[in-house]
C-alpha cells in the first residue's frame, strides 16, 4: 500500500475506534473501510496490539491514513452521522446524535489482508435468499454487487414469484386450512398454490413505474409480448426473467427447493443461520430428503400475496352458496348468470368485480371504504356491463342465501361470494427462530420494515410495505441490507432499533391506525426511499417517479373503468422515457 501516493501521509498515529459489530470479533488484523463522496473508497489496514476490549472497542494502530492528522477536521467530518467514536491520544471524543447516525459510510470489522480499495474478505458474507420473485431477485443482485456469496432458494421452477400464473387452484377455495399446511400440519400431500394471478390481470401501475431503477421494460425486450403501459402479468413475468438473465442471477438459484426451517446458530462467536430445505414442488411431507446449509445471513423475500386473509363473518358456515377467496380466482365464466357479492374494494376487488360483471347477472361490490371517498355506494358503477355492477356497504352477516349489509339492507338470493380481502404475512420457516411475530399482519419487531433488532443485518425482510411502487423500493432495501452485511453502513444498536420500533408502533396507535396497516405506506414511500438512498449513498430515485405515481392515483380515482387506457400525464411520461433512453444509451456505450 505504501506505493500508493494517496496513502503516503502518516504512520504511527494511534486511534481508538469504538464500533458496534455484535456478530464480529476483533482479530490480530483489522481493517477500516472508509467511503466518502469526495475521496472515493479507501481501505486502511493496520495491527490491533491489544485485541478486543471488554466494551467491544478495539485499540487500533493506524499504519496508513488518508488524512494527515487523525483528529483533523476532515476525519471528524466524515464520522458525522456514524455511531463510532473517534478518540486520539490527545483525548478528543465526539459522537454524533442518534438522529444523525443513519447516513454512515464507515465500518470497522475483523478482516484479513485485502487489496487497497476493496472490502476485506471477511466482509463478504454467505447469504441465503428465500424466494426468486421480485424481492428475491433484487436482493440477489444487490448482494452480488456488494461482493457477497448468494444462494437463492425458490420453491417453483421459474423466477417471478407471484407473477407466475398457474391454472391450478387449491382444494380449499377460501384458504382457511392453508396456515396449518404451511406449518407442516394436516394432509401434506395437498398442493399449495403460490400464485394469485388471474388470466385477465393488468398492472395497476404504468410500466415505467414498475421497473427496477436502471432496467426498463424496453431493456428487457418484452414489448413484443405486451406493449401497453398497463401491461399483463405475462409481460411482468418476462421482465423479471430478463432481469435475472441480464444480471446473471440464474446460476445462483436453486429451483424446486422449499425452505422449511431457518434457525439462528452461534458459531465461533459469530451469528450464523442453519437453513433446512427440501427438494420438492409440494409441501414438505414424510419421506422427503432434507438438506442443511449454514449461512452468515438470511434475506426473506417470499412475498405476501399467497396466504388468503378471510374475514370472520356471522353466518359464514350457514351460508349455502359458493364462497372463494380471490387467491383462487382465475376467470369469470363460472359466474355466468349468477348473483355475486364481491367483498373488498382495493385493487383486486375493483378489477375482479368488473371482470365478473361481464358474465354475471348482478354483481354487488361491498366495502367499508373506497379508493375514492367521494364514491357513493348507492350509485351505479359505470362499467362495460352497464346496470350489472353496483357499490354497497360492508357485510354484517350471512344467512342461507342472503347477505345482510351495514345499514340494514339485505341482498337476497346471492349465489356466490368472492372475498377480495387481502393476504396474510406468513413465514412458516421462522416459526422456531424467535425472530419476529405476526399479529394482525404486523410483522414485529422490524426496524424500518426491514431489519430484526435482535439479529441485525443477519435477518432481513424485503418487500413488506404495501400500497407502494414495489420494485424500486425492493432494490433500495436490498442495497441497504447488502451494505449493512459488508460493513459499509452500520445499523444502530439492538436497543436503539427496538426503541425505534416501539416508538413507531406507539405513533400508529395514537393516530388510530389499525395494526393490519402497519406496513402500509402510500405517500410515505417516497420519504422512505430517499432515506435509504441517503444511507446507502445511492442516487435518489428520479422525481418523475413520484409525479407519475400521483398522477396515476388521481387518474385511477377519476376514471376507475378506463385509467389503464386513458391518461393525462404525457409530459411526465416523456420525461421518464427520455431519461430511461439516456440510461440505456450510456449502458450500451460503457
């Protein structure tokens, strides 16, 4: 390293760096990785004469240093926002306030010798990613970019997760027995269907928003499949497959491999995870051969649109008609000339009710709240099947053939009820890990919807927030995880993360937000994305994304029937297309 002029400054200056690295231990050789906007990334290596102290600090003898005084202003400035104290032999001591700690770009960790400018070898973790849908693919790419070793386990035979459509449906059409099967109880020969896609589904976000940052649908070459702005599920699946091919992710994926258990393991003073898998397309059952692997970290990306969430309605067992959850809906012909109730008016309820209305004699869309508060439940919805579809209040009770609504109205002679009532977060492979609980769809405790305070960066969850633009958020979340594992950014202490979680939950309670909406973001997603961009020193997502999201939301509320084909955001679209074309040109040139 002495041959490099930018490291030819100083030797022999002694610093003590107190650092939080609960799953790492100090060794005879340690390394500092310092990255700044102004100087780039430098690796400075030296000897630790005393080994680890009882308080977790490390007395560190700098052999080279990019600044000519250890306690100079540049050094202190680049420690701003980092929960690392800088102390020199002159006794200088400073620590940034907790509110400023997140944008850290410095890490200290046990390391072996490495080339200058590269992360030390021990900072390259062996990481298990569960799922090869959008979340898993984003995680795999960011982890690989950061230099980690990645193994992805996918229960299906294709990438894409929930976007992989299946004609199969489950025997239990309401999904009430699914939780037991996911936990390995009951008839294990029964098929669990992951996908909730239906044949006529089109995205409710324009394709420009759907993309991972830096990789457009045009880059993926899927316009020949469906060139509409609000495209089909087939186009999205093809896009994800192209993403996996473009960034050489396929070689890291083990298909038809289901994770049945992930358990924490203390090994040589470090936090590890022992992951048990089974080679099978079906749920685990007696006789299957299990495999075990040990990893430094686990990233969960198994999705949350597969396990039906059913309401508990009086008379549900008494009702004699046909009941199903939208998870098992594929096409509308089975409702020909039927009187149908669709419960739930989020994206699935709005779309499926309109599709069923092309076949049914009458469709009642029932809900307690609407995407547009100005919609009057007593007014007819404008549809292609005019006079068929009407809005109604929520359901109070079921009878043999009738449905009783809030306000006292009774819908008589109802043949079918379709529940578009959402999904549960399920992590059956973590049931014995003592990591998180799921109560009324709150996954807790999770710091910033992502990290477990107890296990830090070694256990993370990608893609839990909903009512968001998912792909670019997953990309940013994955980058934060990758950098936290490599040591480029440092997470707060376990106690600090736990307190932050509790403060967040307390605020939701004060604001009257139900637990089931803990991970709902809406407009808050843009602040969240900007926060992660700052933490990871990434380019913020372009402004057109927020503008397009807001324009699409407004258009969807005013044109619920035709927003996918009629829009007014032409200037925003042009800006987006020009930027993406410029990025593609730059990528080709480089």
